[in-house]
């Protein structure tokens, strides 16, 4: 573990082989943290990325399965003997017309809640004991503007509701864990340009240009900077920070 604001600390970043998660893991490592890199697919990319960091280990796992939370925490404890930061970045979304209720199947609802809500819950619960051992820690949940501000585009009903639940879980956990000096915060992201956009990149750029105050999509690195604010030692807890380029507050022209 190197120097920096997170020197001597160990972190887990889920869904960190690419996109926002990768940028967050890189930023934490830049500040001296040792990092557990994780993905369910992109195994080669995850392993290569972990090797590129000063001190990191890769753990493959599906956050929707509770056993993965055990493996992620165990990897940090085995490698560094501690766990200080958890970033619940891994998520899943499906694009559905909100008016098409029949398309919102029970399976879709379960998938959205398993990954976006239960996954962070499993890992947060597993992280508490080792964080208590080192005198505290930080849990950061990567949420979405869809969980804060109702929107008819960009996701399904199940995704928006799951992220709204994650925001509320963030505040409840902050209350429960505050006496242990464990801070819990969330970042509700707006349109951030990542490889997941694929063929829809031009369309989403147009939406961001038209609907954000800054007239552009954000970058994974900008989310990583916001995440560092919560991951590094500090006083903020029970916060849901919206990072959306002002999208929710844009006055129609």
C-alpha cells in the first residue's frame, strides 16, 4: 500500500473491470489503497487490470449471490488483514417502456432487485465485522438519478425502484452503523459515458447535451472523484450525492 489519503487501507470495488468501477478502483489505488477488483464477466480484463495496480487482487463473483460477498471480503482479509472501504458499484439495468407494464415481468423485477439492492446489502453486511475490527470504515453505494428523480427514459420501472430502495438503504445503514464509525453514502449518477452504452452512445450523448446543465455526459473519472470524497476519511454519512450534470434541475427552454 502506497502513500496518499487511503494509504494503509484496503478496499473492495465491485464491477470494476471497466467503466465507472474501473475508474473508481484506479482512483482509490492512486490514493494508496489496496484494492479487490471484481467482475462477473470480463475475467481477463479484470485480472489484467488488477495486475496493473500497485497492490490488488482479482475476485470473480456475481454480487447477486451472497456467497460472492463472503469471497470478496475473505480475499481482502487474507491478502491485507483488513477491510476499510467498500464501493458497491456493480449493477444491472434493462431498458423498457414504462407504459408497457406487461414487459415488466416478475423475472425482471427479481433481477433488478437482486443485483442493485440485495448485492450491496450482502456485501455491506459482510463488511461490518472487519470494519469494526479496524475502528470504522466507509461504504459507498453507486446509485442512479433514476432512483431520485422519476424519469420515463433510460431504464425500467424495476431499475428505478431498486435504486430508490438502495438510496433508502444507504440512509438506514448509516443510522445503524454510525456508532461503529462506519459511514454509508451513495452517489446517484446521471448520464455517464461508459463502454456499456455500445451502439446507443450517440443517442445518449444527444440526450445529455439537451437535458443537462453542462450540455454533455459525465465521465467515469468524474464519478471516481466524487467517490473518493466519501471513501477517504471524513465526516459525511447518510448522504445521497447526485452527480448528473444538473440534469434533474434543468429548466425547460
